[in-house]
């Protein structure tokens, strides 16, 4: 069985719950992976936090709902939400087309870089989803 060729940028971090995190100094952009989007199917609803909300690593920050299921979204790092992708809140279908770029969900100001050691890089995430 061949596995689809998912977009997995090497400089991103990944969680076992299938979120990605792109780190730019202390700002972390978070979204769901193409694998997660494919597993969920057509996404029809998003519940994302308000700017200023604080989360700990591993804490649920929202919900993504598809025609198949609802799944919690988990913060890959601790920090404060500084931006929410408003266009996705209005039309979550953008997540179906481009979950790795324009489909970003939130941006968090990270409290500590040490937590990055607790989440995967692309080679380990690739192993997880190709088992």
C-alpha cells in the first residue's frame, strides 16, 4: 500500500494529534496537517479561541468538525493567542483546500522554546502516519 505524498515541511513541528507548528522566533503558527484533513473529510465548522486566550502545551484550544467527525485541536506549545485566522472562521472550507498554508488556525506567542523538544519533526511525523 502506498502512502500519499503529504506536504510535510522539514522546518515545521508536528504533534501526534496531527497539528503542525511553524516557529518564527517566539511566534508559532498552528494548523492541522494534510493527513488530519484527509482523515476528517470535508471540514464544515471551526471553533477557535479569542485573541488573548492562554493555553498550556497539550491543552485543547478549539474544535474542528467535518461531515464525519468532530476533533479537538491541541496547543503544541504553551502561550497566548495573538491572532486567529478570521477568514477560516467565516468559511472553514478553506481548510479543505490548503491546510498547510492559508489554512493556518491560530498564532501563539510561545512562552518557552523548551517545549519544542516535546513535539515531533517531519521525519518522526512521517513515520507516525505511514505505519
